[in-house]
C-alpha cells in the first residue's frame, strides 16, 4: 500500500463506487478550488495501483503560520478493513504535518445507531470500535452532540430506505397525512419541472419566505448558485407549479363526471326514494361538485392574476450514486393547500427509484425528539414518510503540533470568555 495524492479523475471514480457524502464528491473539490480554498485529494493505492481509500481535505490558516485541516464527512474508506484504517490515518497525520497542520478534524460518514423519529433506538450499527481506534490513533472524540452548529456537521439524518421497494410500497408505508397529500397533488394539477440556473431566484424566494416563517437562517445566494454550477447534473432544483390550462381542463372533466354520477343517483332515488345508501351517495357527490366548483373559481382567478403557470414550491437536491439528498426546500405559504412540497418529494423519491439509488436522505434533524425541539414540525414531516433516523459517530480532532495546539485552544478559550463578558 502507498499513501499518495490523487488526480481528480481517479479520486472521483473511486468515491462514486463507495458509500459517501456529497461533500466528498469531485464536484465539491472543483467548487473549493474555484472559491480559493486550499484543497487536497489524498488516498491509498494497493500494490496494483488501485485506489482503495480517499478523502478530500481542505485547509485554512490559523495562527498565521499553521493550518487547520478538515475532511468533511471523510475519509471514504472500507471501515471494516481495520489494517487499511490504521494505515490511512497514520499516513494522513504525516501528510498534514508536512503541510504545517496544527490540527485535523474528521467526521466520518459512519453510522453509530439507528432510531425512530420518537428517539427510540432501533439498532446499533456495530461501529462502536471506531471510538477506541480513533483514540488509539490520537483523535479526541467531540461528544454525542445534538442540535445545529455552525462548525460541526449535523449528527442525525432522516433516511428512507428504498432498497427492494416500488413506488407503491413507499406510498403504502407513509402515514395517512403524507399518503393523502401525496395523492392529492395528482388531483390539484401540480406539475414538476427542473429549474435552470437563471430561474434559481424562484427557489430563493421560496426559501426566503420559509426561513422568515420558521425563523431559521438560510444560506446566501452564492451557496446555491455555486453548487448548481460545480455539482452540475448532481444538483437538481425541482419546481412544483400549477399549469392552469391543464388544471382547469381536468377540473371541467371532473365536473362533467360528477354531474353524470349525480344524475344517476337522482334516478336511483326516483325509483327507490327511501334508499339511504343512494341518498348518501347523492349528498356526497353534490359536496364533491361544490368543492370542484370552488376550485374552478379559484383556478380561474389565479390564472387571471398569474398567467398560465403558478410556482408554488421548490427543493434543492444533491445526488450521487449512493443517495438522493433533500438539502433544502421552500413553499409559497399562500398556496400551501396545493401541497406542492409533497409533489417535490414524491417526484424525487421516484427519481431515486428510477435511477436505482437505494437511499433517500431527508437530511438533517436536531436529534432532539421532544415536542419543544426547534425542528419538531420538520421531524413530524419526515417521520410521516416512514423514514428512520441515522445517528453518526460524530467529530474527531487530532492535534498535529501538540504544544502549539494547547496554546491555540487556550487563546480560543480566553477569546470566548472575553466575547461573553
């Protein structure tokens, strides 16, 4: 085995073959380079010159002459191969030291345990050994933290397993609300198309409205534009919209069918006036017809106001061969009753199924499963799709220059005390 720098081509080919996070994609390497971030692609090759481990490393200056190195959700490696794990991390230390590293942070994309959305542990992932191993290698575990943090990656993801499932299987697994709203979008005339880079402001307007309503800080425009540019076809922005020409035509067709059914029910009642079943059927159909009438009025008015197309919701998704990630999404609050967000989710779940991707990742949740959690509503939403929670092992930090790292942490502690006071 040998530890070495990798070309973008050989790095990208290896990462695509392994379970990996999108931050380890070669597209993210291109993005970091474009942003001016010092970025390294390193890995291990076997005796046949085949890549068997890799990671994307970024470096930023600290204390003027040193650097802080970070592998975001890396390395990408077969963690069951303990010999390889030891070799890789030992060589990584040497590499970072050669490049004036002060300390190194890694947060492996490695599951610790599986939970339901009520916080109950379903199973241990069998990776408890990693804590002793990393400790032996000189890494300090940063704890089993919950909540959202500006430095650390979120430790809990809501993940829907699609392996061996059909679209119908997924639909059956949803709770009644998610199932009903998913079916509802078909009747609401909701369509999906992908937004281009020029149309990204539509998505951003939804995110702005949603972040204000739910009181969270969203990323800035450049974050989404840059990922759309450098991730290329691995970043998708599905837009849910109403096509009023088609929608009104569907409603008019539904109206005719309802009127026919009502006429049949009336004739049945003329023959059997005391038949309660026929009377109930007639009453139900008339209620449906009235709802249909109100929808036609609403659609006609909205068409006059907005034209033939009304955007109602959009999401930002990042895809690699391992998983489809729902990174962010927003909805026009005024048109939430059209259930556009469900149309987006259902379209992308089917995208994953059609492309043979077995993991649909609703992405981060706080890990606080109480009703007082800041993301309690989001957790309920994701739970309804029959997803489970994956809790990851968390962050590990290794001091590279131990004396100077002690000085650095002391200075940082003093600075924080001054800031708080």
